[in-house]
C-alpha cells in the first residue's frame, strides 16, 4: 500500500518538470531600425529588429547570432523564443531583437541580415551627420528608417 502512495506523488513531481520550449521559426518580415545611444559617455550603435507577425506574449525574443569583422557584420536571425525567465506579458506583440554593434567610427560597413528563408546584403554608412542603412533589395526585412540624423 505504501508503494501505491508514491506512484501519484512521483507522477505529480515529474509532471511539474517543464522541458525547454522549442523555438519557433522566423516566418515573418523583420522590421529593422538603427539607433545610436550613449553608454558611459560613448556613442554606441544598436540595430533593432521586430517581427511584423504578432505573438501571444508581447515579450518574445528573436534569438540571433552576430559575426563581427573588421568593417563588416553578419547577423543571423535564428528563432523566436519566449522570455528566458518564463514570463509572458499577455498582450499581442512582435518578437524583438536588439543587436549592439558597438562604437563605430565614420565609414562604410558591410552588413548582412540573414535567416532561414532570406539573405540580405547592404551597407551601414556612418558620418558626422547621419547614419544610413542601405539595402537596395529587401528580402524578408523592411528598413523602417533608412536615414537617422546624428
């Protein structure tokens, strides 16, 4: 009889363990913007992306990887995942990514934005007066503000 008692307890404990949520594919256009913010007195470039598609939790994240070259960046949007702490802001909203490119000197940088279904090659031009995201052909992305004044 004592052994039978442990069966429901064991089932209850095992049912409370949650496997990691698998990521969702990036199956939406990603709207991209560039911004410059001040961090500890240094101007830093941040590339922001958000899906056009809305998800059931407004704090979903676009997992991404970034490869940094001397004058080039390659960003791959990998998957859409829930908040790592398991919270769900119960409002519809896009998944978001914030990519820190760092403090960039004036110049032209090659920029590649990729995901499973799309590849985009363009440039990020930084001058004393403006920042330009130049993507002549946009496949799976939309540059919302191509020119930002400094």
